[in-house]
C-alpha cells in the first residue's frame, strides 16, 4: 500500500520540478520527479533500487515502474507505443540556474561556477559546469562523451556556455573557475562574453610583463617562495598576449603556487576565491561513492547517460538546498567547541570555514528525520557563505 505522507511529499516535489523546468512535457517532468525523489530517498541512482522503492511507495508493480523509469532516458525509437518523445536535456540547463537563483537570497548577487571533467572508468568523460556552494556542486550544464573517443573538448565547452547564455541577471557578479588543465585563450574570451569573470589557474611555465614594464619575466618569479604573494595588471603569455590581472600566492602546504588570471581589477578580486574551485571535485564525489553511486550504472550509451544526469542534477539541487539550510542554521560555536585533537580540526585550512558534515550528507539526516517523524518533507533555500579570502602574506615583486 502507498504511504500517504510520502506520496504527498512526492506530489509536492513533482509540482516543484514541473514549475521550474517548463521545457519538459508533463510526462517527462513527472518521471524526472519520480527519479530524483527515489534517488534522494534511497541515496542511490540504480534503476532497480529506485524502482523497488517507488513501487512500494505507490502500490504499483515493480516491473511497470522500472520500465517507466528506464524509457525516460531512452531514445524515442527505443520506447514502446506511439507518439513517444525523446528527452532533450539542454533546454533545462538555463532553467536549472534560474531554479537555484529563485531560492537564492535577493541581496546576495554573486555566483561562483566551476568547470571540470570527470571520468567513469573507460566508459564516459563528463564535462560539467556546476554552481559551487558550501563545499558542494550542483551540475547545471553537462555533456558526456565516450572516454576513448578522440577529439577536442572545445566545441563541447562552447556549447555548454551557449546554453547558459542570459540565465543570470546582468547586475550579478558571476565567477567561472577552472583548473590549469583547462585554460585556453578561447575559454577566457567565451567566459567574458556575457560579462562573467574568468578565474582561471595557469601553469608556471609561461611569462608575464607587469603593467609599466618593458620586459617579460617568468611567471614563477611572481611568487618565488612559500609565503609570498603578488597581484597586478599584466600582459600574460609572450606569444599570444593577454591583458589581464594576475593573482599569485604560494601558501604553506602546497607544492606549487596558485597563478590565477582574471579580468577583474586587482582591488576587486582575491586569490583566495580560487578555493571555491575544488568544490566541483566534491560534487563529482557526491555523484559517485559519496552519494548517488553513479559509478555502478549499467548505462553505456552517452546520450542516455546525458539524460540520466538530469535526474542526478535535480536530486543534487534538492539535497544541497536542504543541507545548506540546515548547515547555515548551525550555531557558530559548533566547531569551536570541539576538542583540540578532533579530526575536523586537523583537516581544516585557513581558507574556508570547516564543517563537521557536508551539506550533502547533512540533508540525508534532515530528510530522513522528517520522513520518520511524519513532518512535511523539506524543500530548502540557499544560504551562501562568504567567499574565502587569502591570508595576509608578504608581497613579492
């Protein structure tokens, strides 16, 4: 028999999904709600696991639910019956961003995006752009390509940014962070097209020329030792010159310095903001062993997998919003009261405020407690933390 309370929660979640993703047909939105709801409740994205849970919840046959879930991400030609539609997830990318912003504080007009690639064995490479938030990452645009397929990633990245065009109000500050393996001149140019701001790490093998100087020098001379920092307007790269701001620092505990280029003025940016970028790696972990168990998927077709990632993105959005709300409600002393030998103290850094549980894991406890107590299932809001800032260091010219 169906659980009346949980069924009501599912109905509420279906209404949320339908209202925020208007490009989906009603049947597509309903099955997406089923997928994401089942993933959240079972902490798994496996077809059988989610189908068994939903069948028990709704009082339906397992095979019927399983087939309905599976056909959702299939090509139209593979589905049963007439007038079957094929799901195109790309029109959902900009609405996903707007969904997050609709739950964002009105006075906080800053957003940090990170871009990175993640592999699933020798099967897929996921190229993703995610909103980073409280140590987590919410995918808002992605493409999956076969891991063994040759070819450049440039067209894929450009297409992802095209899908996100005009999804953030013009008066917002949008930062786009990427690790040094992704830097390219065309990427810097594409990020600035909608007046967003690149925050891209580069390798130290190139050269730069500080504003007002006539000769180029190696990037490594900007911060030659641990404890040094430098920032200023420069011309970077001698062969393909780029006028930009260079932010550089070398902190204890790092083998190499951070060398960051951005179009922001030196007084408008802080090199510590680059500490937001690793959160996308935490997001990839949440899709796998830390959360949805994506590494166990049996899907081998990249088009099907790309559609399936919409369920992962929507489930993650819900989870992180609930966990973030609970995280933000914690008293400031929750960390300070820990013993000096507690593992959380040993793992913390000066760049970010430590948390005892990730937003992702915290939501599991919050939603489970609501389900067991009979309370209304929570649908959260976003409470951004202050962006990290670099600790003061001696400067080096």
